[in-house]
């Protein structure tokens, strides 16, 4: 993000009503390599391609905030790899990590990884370090420390069904697990912040939150997210595109001040649930409208969405969730133009 | 006997698997679905009646889920309790005393390792009297096709949670329909809608396990 975009983001998050409304997208793999015209594997393994694809997106859409911006990652493999997960990288598909443990009995054997040396994390960091001069020469800075959230990582390490049933059957073991993962995540986020002093934002991505009831989330989620979203950081950004009506009222307690949600909840609704204390990044249906809709669809649905908002503070117009595969430049430009009136 | 049946239904609804299970906290130390089913079978209760109790319990917890009164962990525990009942009923299915409604082949599509939805659907559909072949997660199209050829007349269920794997779901349907055009394929998962399911050529879309049961019973029973 440029200094100008970063300042704009902070103004929105601090409650200032911006006109025209700002537009932002979570942009990552697989949309970016597909849009740029390279394979997913090339995108992950060729640092030059990764940088060129990111720079091209930012140059082609200067009115769009790309969040987190220059996201160095290996999809769902990023953090689980540090715990020793086997990682699969099909040639042009999104990579995925395999389980590390098969039952709750093995939770005590899971050690806190060292983010400076373990799994793919040194590669993530070094790619950013090598690219930093070119990123800054292009007028951007590295602004966010990024990680998958603790529930998401736990679900990858032991399987989501096992994680959720263990919460019910052996809650103490899940707390042990969550503490181990949270300790690791704090170290990982801190390492990113130490390496790049320009970082003043944290992005956590966690859709397992959406499967929990309020009691379970208060018990197994809230305390750990609160610990991770360090209030000394200016932008504390959560992505959860699974159901969020149960957890959204707790976003301020999690220290979250920017939220990207799923498409099944309206901005108006979320504004009410969060008492307008959290900036919302959304919420055009990503696949049915932004990726597959025609020009009339995109324009109409965007206008209708904005018309529902009486109070336009704390809104960054986007789609629900990250940018889905297949969205064309024309659709993005039309979306931006419609928002800008 | 009817008291045992009622208790089995309650254990399924509340997710009380067995005596050793601490969940739900207010039933800690009490017998669960496992123990009551054993007693019911010893008391010569018909397997059909036990199966119906399971379905009733799952129906009730499914309704609570639909009203946001319980959430996925509670639903998973209910399915786990039902699984404990089904373990006792397996011999009745094998002997033909209880007839299965058909065969349902289920898996999470290639590139997706999420199993919550798939497991819930698997357990609820099995409890509804279907033979379920669960292929697990990250299942590629050829594996579905192989299983379809081994189980003529089956219905296939595809699950996905990641937005990024929806394309794999569409490809899997296409490959299944190319090799086996009459096989019915139903889909479910957080990123899907009825519209997107139809667009990718699925024969049906279910937003939750109960809807999957209803859909399967309507399209799958020959």
C-alpha cells in the first residue's frame, strides 16, 4: 500500500466518512496468478513473477486498496508447514496441508515451532525481504503482518471435525492446543513486525469461527484472538467468510477494527450488530455477481448494496471474502467506477 | 421399551454418546446412546424403531440448528451419538432385517481438506437408512467414477468449503456426468448457492444435512 492509501485506510477505520467510498479487496492466490497469466506453482516458486503480478495489479487499479498488499504466502500450507504438515502443491491448484496429529491424545506432542527457521516461513519472509527495495521503489510499503488464525491452524493440524468434537469432549486439551498455536502465532507476527518496521497492521484469516456458537467462541476463540490482535497496532483486520452473526458482536472485544465477512450477511445488518464500531470490508456476492455477473448485474447490485446504507462511515466497498477466481479487469473497473459514481 | 426408544432419541438429540462421555455437561455420568441401544436390542426392540428414534433425534437437533439454537459442534456430537447407535444396528443391515434405501457415495472434492460438512452429512444420511461410502477429503474425480462403477444406481454427494475448490467441484460433476450420465449428483458447502449448484450441473443442492436427507430421499430412491 502507498502512504496515501494507508492514511486513507486509517481515516476510514477511525470513523471518518469518505466520499466517494473507498474500494478495497483481499487479493491473493488463486485470483492473482490466474489474472496475471501464470500458473499457481510458478506464482509460489518464482519470486520475480510473484512481485510482477502484485505490482501489475496495484498499477492497473490505482484506486483500489489491495489488502494486505504484497501478500507473501503459500496458501493454506503457510503456517501448518512450520508444525511439520505435509504440503501438497498440485501444478495449478491451490495448495493444501495435511494433518499432523490424528487425535486429541497427541496434542501434548505438538511443539511450538520457530518461525525464523521452520517450514515455509523463512521463505515467506525472505521473499518479502528480497522484494522490499523494489516494493518501496514503486511507492509501496509492507504494512501487514499476516497469518491464518489459531482455530484455522488447529483445524488443519488435527482435522476440523476432531477439533470441534474435542472442544465438547476434552476442552482442556483444546486449550492446551490453542495456547501452543497462539504462542507460535505471536512469535510469527512479532517476527514479521521486527523484520519490517513499516508494519502497523495485523491480518488474521479464520473461517472456523463461523462454525462455533457464542459459548464455544467465547471459550475457545475470543481469548486467543484478543491476545493476537495487539491493540498497539493500528489496523487489526479479521477475515471470516463463514457465518459471522454469532461472533460479529464480539469483534470489538477481539480488538478487531476491520472485518471482511462472507456474502450471506448485509453491510446494514453487520453495522447494527457491531454498533458501527468496526470498519466493514464488503459485501458484494463474490462469485455470483463479481465473477459471473454481467455489467448490468455488477452495476445494479453494487448500487443496491450502497443504497441500503444510511450511514456510510466505516465502509470499504468490496466483495464478501477474498477476490474469487475469474474476476476480470473489466469487472473490477466497473465496480470501482460504480462506487465512485 | 418405548422408554428406551425415547431415551435413544434424546441421547442423539443432545449428543450423549456413551456413559464415559462428559458431554453434554448436564448428562455427565449417565448412560448414553451406546448403552440404551444395547439395552433396547436385548429387549428385542425392532431395529426399525431404533433407527426411527435416531432420525427423530437428528430431526430435532437439525431444527434447533436451523434456528441457531445449537451450532456445528453440538450437531457433530449428535451425529457421533447416532453413530454409536448405528454400530449396534450394523448386523441388522447386513442380514437384511433392515433394508437400506440405497447407496450414497460422498467426498470432499480435490484440493479441499475440510470434512465438517461432509462428516455431518455422512452420519445423518447413514442414520436415515442409506448405505454411505465415505471417500474422505481431497477426492479426485477418477476415484468417484471408480466407486460409481462398483455401485450401480448410487447417488453421489460432493462437498467443498473453500471458494478456491468450487472449480474442482464443477470439473468433478462434469467428469462424472460424462462417464455416467444417469448418476445423480448432489452438492453442498458454504460457498455454494442453489444457483451455482445448478450452473455446475448438479442435480440438487442442500444447505444443511437435513436438507441433504430430504433431497436424497426425493431424488435417490428408485
